[in-house]
C-alpha cells in the first residue's frame, strides 16, 4: 500500500513572511512541516526561527511581544515549542543546553506557570530524550552548600534535596555529576507581618457597602431599590456590595476574586430581578445586555468567588446580601489573585457591620 503524498502546506510560506508572526507561531509552522513529512521546508523555517532567538552567555529563549501574563503567546511555551523543533531536527545543536538551562530556571517546583506551559515543556523534553537516546539512570552527585559537601545517590526518577541552614545574603550551591544532570531550585519562606494587612501586588481591590431601600415605581409597576450610605441595618433588610478590581500591570489572565461573607448576613443568590437605582441589571434588558465581565460566580458557605479569564482594566460589579442575625460582625477583606501566579494579588480592608433587631 502506497503512502499518501504529503499535504500541500505551501500557504504556510505566506505566514512565514508576515511581520507579525510570533515565535510561537513560527515554531508551530516548523513542527507542522515536519509532521507532514516536509523536512526541507521544516529545516528552512527552523533557520528563520533560530535567527529570532535571544541568546545569553548561559541561556537562550524566544522573546515575545505579548504581555507577561498572556496565554496565547508567552515566552515559556514559545521556547518549549522551539526546543521541540530543534530536538526533532537538530538534536545536537549547541544552543540546546542554553535553552534547557533557561527552562529549568523558569521552573517552579514540579511545574512551570500553567498546565499549558508545563505540557509544552514535557513534550519538548520527551522529544529531546528520544532524539539523543538519553535514558534515566541512577547516578552519584556531589552537593556543596557554602563549602559543606555531601554525596547523594540520585535514582532514575530524580530526587529532592532539602537545603536547610542557608544563611542570610548570598549562598553558593554546587551540584556536580559525572552524567547529564538537570537541576532546578525553588525557594519558599514565611514572612512575619500584620494579619490581613491591605496590599497591592499587581492588583488592587476595593469594596463598599450600601443599604437598599425599596421604592415602588408606579410607571414601571415594580419596586426599585434606592442606595443609601452605610449604617446599621435591620434584620431582613438588604445590602448592596460593590467590588472594584483594578489590574496594575496590563492585561491579566485567569483571576480569582474571593469575597468573604460576613457572619449574620447571607447572599441573595437569585438577584436577577432586582432593579437598583444607578446600577445596570446584570443581564441588561435582553440576552445581549450582559454587562458583567466575570465568567463565573460560585456562592459558598463562607465566601463568594468570582472568576475572570481576561482582565484588561478596572471592573466594578455587585451582589446583594440580606441581614438575618443581629449583632456586630467583621467583614474580612476581599482577596484577588492570579490562579497561576498567586504572587500577583491584592488584599482589601476589614470592615465592621452592625445588624439590629
């Protein structure tokens, strides 16, 4: 049975000439050619990809024009795809160790930033191991930490070394082996600070409470709720909570907002029919009137969670509480953070709420 002829991928040449072609897209074109059996075109496209790399003394990677937290064109995935193309076409290219070193430096424990990035790096690593015939095996390595030396037997599956006793300031760590060795490090620490102190690390959050007072609109034949400044509310009265989330460093992807529910109050889950003066209905007046930019909302026993897949500027949104139990209650601060880079976060302020009989 004859093998089918390769598909005509000539149209990809048009993309290779486009000035806005990203390194990620360029790498995918190389892999597409190779997958289709067009090795000559793959080699030619790889030359262009290599010319676009950023190379340092010990590292190499592909730079992108997208914002740091974009998912459609990030440095990690672009570099991983570039490495995969090199591994399948030129596994002995001298730049490969520098690319691997850069990827290892970007590693975060057992993963990279996201599952998408991690999968791309794993595919590249498997392609490189297959091309070079590398097989995992046990080896003995020397570990030197600030001059103190110990010998460690590393099994084929790898090993973790708990580096205790590091000193403040600079530390020197050496890992020496007789075979090819992949090493990455991660650092975690505890910081003593005031509990629930407001902060902004790439995100800012703000929250306000307002009382809702019903007013009957005879013309519309429905109740409209007027907003009044916050003060003690009575059991059964409604409270409007307004949240504002503001990114400080460009577009962010996959943001979670955790909003604690004060004791003594409960979330009004079905508030679609509420008409609040000065606040657009969540769904507008028809299906296309959606004016809230979160992708999902989950109501739990202790908090409400809002999910954003894309956050390019400040957003303001609301939800409704009902007072149920009299007393003085503390509203813990709102917390917003990136799911895959939790160090990008914002913490709001604590507020006191009073509910009377």
